[in-house]
């Protein structure tokens, strides 16, 4: 197949690779995969990751703000996508973005839309508590629903998101969960990992972006009652959320027990996760989080670490009692003490993660694309 991917962000410089990076680098071993390359100014100075996909430049106007960038470049993206479909004889388009995905509907090739989470919340969360955020949420909701209904097929990550899609009139839906590269993320001896990072004692760890959909507030609020270090691995992207957490830690007198590493390469995550006694998945209650099971949980499991997560319906239905859940500061403290007191059968976590290896997931993804490509619109 010849596949055109319209990703959510900069394919090679965004500091946190998402599911499409893993899936399409695997599919590129057997297919011609072209990626519309959004060179977002905010990430321009970051080191580029390697990719097996063919990047096609998609910039006309540079902008710092992502919404401004996509609005300003929409006419160019409309032309560019149609041009690529024609010149490369594209069989199918895989789309996850908002405005560029809207343009893809008029490109003359079948479209598969990957609905990663509630995109209207994902787009508006970068403008917390503002009128602009509410406007963006409404506009994105309208465009996204058009894109979903116009697509030849839709992929999503949980049964809960699939039910939402059916309610808004989407018919051809495949549920394909998030996953992990178990060849890269592997357990290392915990004490060696802690020593290499200069850590001692109990370590609670978080891996991921530092943005307002994350609930590190609950974790930091619990620290005065827990004898542990909090290891925060990941970058801030577009907002001041990291500064908010640092100020909160200062106010509570626990800043000396929090280590912020910034962005870490995926290939190096094994050491950081292996240094954790518990991997945390702290999320705020919003549809974006409740119905989408993110990849960080599988990263922890691949390194044989127990997971403590905010109570999210999608995760509870997907993983059940294989991981631990909390509801508030008090239950977080109780659950941390419970996990630390239990004798953990760590190998079961690794075994569970292997069920969600990206290579298995890529095979399912490939089949959906193959089926859609036969609905030829050339």
C-alpha cells in the first residue's frame, strides 16, 4: 500500500512520540508510508528522531501557536494533500489532525480517521479557563464530527470511545488499543537504576507531558504524608503547568523530594521507569482522559512496575484489577501504602505488556487500512 499519514503534530521533533510513530515505522517496513510533516516552530530546536517513513514538508507560514499554525496553513495543506495523493498515487489516508483532516476529505483517496481521544478537549486544554479555549472546543467539535462521519473507517482506542462514536452516527469503527515497544522498554534491576539516577528510597514516578489534563496536584498534595521521592519524567509542551506544580511543591515544603528530568528519549526510559517503585497515571476527570487509555500505563508494565492510576472507566474495563486505582488524595496515600506493602509478582506485568506490543497492534491497524484502500476513490 501507499499510505499518507496526517499526524497530530511534528512527526520527528515532538518530544513525546505517539502511537502513530510506532505503528507506521513498523508498517513502513512493508509499505510506502508518506507523512505530512508539520514543522511546528515550538519544537524546531529539538533533536529529530529517526523514522522509516518519508517526510513531506507541509509548511507555508511559520507560527508559534499551534492553532494559528494550522489556520494559517490550511489553504496550503488543502493543496498539498491533494497534490500528494495524485503524484504518489496514494491508496489510503490515515488522518488524526483537525483542519488538515478536513482537507483530506477532498483529496480523492479513502480516509481512515484515528480518533485518539476527545479532540475538542485536547485542542482547548492549551488555553485553560479562557474564552478562546471554549471557542476552539466548539469549532473543533464541529469539524471533528464532520471528519468522523466523512471517513471510510474510524479507529479508536477503547470501547467507550467507540460507543461515543456510534452515538454521533459513525458506523465503521475498529477498536485498537494503545501499546508499547517491549523490545525497547525492558525491566532493569531497580537498585541499579536508582543508583544511576542518584535516587534513594521509595520512588513514585510519572512519565509523560506536563499539561493541564494531568493531575499531579493530587500526587504533590499527598507527598507530605508519604516518605517517597516523586520522579517526573517529561516535558512541558505549550502551557505553564510545570511551573504551577513546582510552586505548589514549594508551598507544601516538598520541592526537595521532587525530581524533574525534562524530556527523555524513549530508548532511555527503561532506566527511569525501572527506578520507580510505582508508576503513576494521574489524570484529571475529563472525557479526554476517562475514555482513552494512554500509552504510559503500558510503558510501566513493560518494565515490570505496578501502576497506580486515577480511576478511569476505560482503564478499569481494559485492565481490571491488574493495576491499582485511586479517587482522591486520601485514597492515593492508602493505595501507595498498599502497593508498597504487597509482594509484587512483577513478571505478570511484563507478560501483560507483551499482549499490547506495537507489532501486534500494527498488524490489526494494517488490516483496517487494507480494507479501506479497496474503497478506491481515484
